[in-house]
C-alpha cells in the first residue's frame, strides 16, 4: 500500500514523471461541468509541466476541445536534458515533422497549441495540434511560460512533486483559475493553508476511494511492495488530491451528522462512546478524531483530522486554523519539562499527556 513516504521519496529524488490516467482527468473535469456546463467555455487552458506527446491532459483537452467550448489549448513540456532519462529517443511524431531539429530536441522544451481545424476535416481535435520548440527548456518559471500563464484563463496539470510550493505560488501570484494534483501534506503549507482557510481554494472532486494511480516510466526500485504494478506500469498513491478554485457541487453538500448526545450513545466509534470528546490540554477545543463523529449541536471549537477537507462544506463550517498555528506549546513545556516536539494538540489520558496527529480547528456556522 502506498503511503506518505512514497511521495516523500519521489520528492527527494525528484522523480516527477508521474502521468495521470485519462479516466481520472475525465471524471474530475466532468464534476465541474455538472455544476457549471460553461466552466471551460471560451477559455484558454494552459497545461504546463506537461509532456504533450505522452500526457493524458493534452489528449483529454484536445479530444474534448469542442465539447468544452475551448477558445485555445496550450501545452508545454520540459526539455529532455532537464529530466532523468537514461536513454532517450525522440518520437516518430517529432522526427517525421519538418520542424524536427536534432540539436534542439534535447535542450529545448516544446509547445503544442490547438485553436482551429488545421486538417479541414470538420472538427477540432488532437490531430489539429500544432507545435514548435520553445526558446528555453520549458520550465514553468521561465519568462516565455510565464507569458503563456498570463494569457491563460485556467491552468490544469499534475505539477512536479518537488516543486509544488513554487508552482502554487506561481499560479496564485497571477490570480488564475486552476485544477492541479498535489500531495495532501501540502495542504498545510504556509503557501496553501491560508488560501483554504479563506475559502479561496479547496479540494477537488477527488480520486476514486482516495486512491490515485499514475503511469511511471522511471526507476521503481525505491517503491514499497504493492505500490508499483509491473503488469500495468501504474504506481499507487493514497496521499494525492485535486486542488482547485473551480466550483463543483460536492463541496456544497453539508455533512449529515448526529448530536453530541446521540454520538455518545449510538455512534459507530467505540472511542467516542467510551471516552467522549476530551478537551485539549493546550488549546480551547474538543477532540473529534473522526469526521463523521462531529456533533452537529456543538458551537465551540473542534479539532478534526486534516481529512475533514474532503467533506468540508463552507456553508456548514468555518476553518479557524490548524494545530501548527494554534497549539500552546508553553503549557506542554511546563508539564513535561521540555518542548515536546513541534506544535501539536495534546489530550490527557490516565494522567499522561498524549500527542495527537495534526488537526484542523473548525467551528459550526450559525444557521441562516
């Protein structure tokens, strides 16, 4: 089973060539179209950090250009020299093109654009893509890709794991709409969490059962057993999510919850029935270890797992902060005689302090 360490290892090794499956892209985009069929209509969509000859993002948006009502599709790739390919051969698509340049193929990025029916067959699709080499290596931070960003309306991609912080800042600084794949650990980064807290960005519709499967062409020896499937060529991660500022219906569906009294008497979690909702030692809030055990009649602050964001409805709750910001570690130092590690909430069990996993703090919104 994939876990956080696999993503961490990928980030440390800069193994960034994980290709998203076509079906996952289609399912995610359809969620936005169901909420608003005109989400992409008359828009320029940029797919940076992509590899247009391999990427399913390019395939999906090109094949659905007319259905989505796009005005322009742009897809850019990094130069081969910036990747970790041991052996590289340009594709027939490139070598058979009159634009092919043996001196540029390894050091220049490429750009693919789609705007019109170039082959005059009566439809606009992937066969109408036009391409050329970029001036630089295709890095999203380069001036020419920044210019493309500024021309775009919506940015969609699976950015490099190792550059996630920089990529988020790159999008937000340009005030663009976006739909990207990220590591759940990144949700509490200082570049990301304030935007989630202020309801400026949120989680997307999501992967099936929380499992993300990516095509991977690199070295698989560092993955744990069961993570890489050699028969399918897919790598499984349980810690990935879609992050966006495009509206979809799921995020406006309130959680169906029980009262505190009913949770204590009939709830499905023995931990709640037996121990109730303890108050934190170092912050004024109650501990709610399961999202479905949030009491719907409690008006104070509640600490919940970060996975709550999958079910977060901004009309139902507000996000107060998270334990990295709010935990009073001075209290813990007085009790333990030492700092006790990074900022976390503590509860008391049988006279001992117990350090909890990271928590979000939420509060129920008043009924309108």
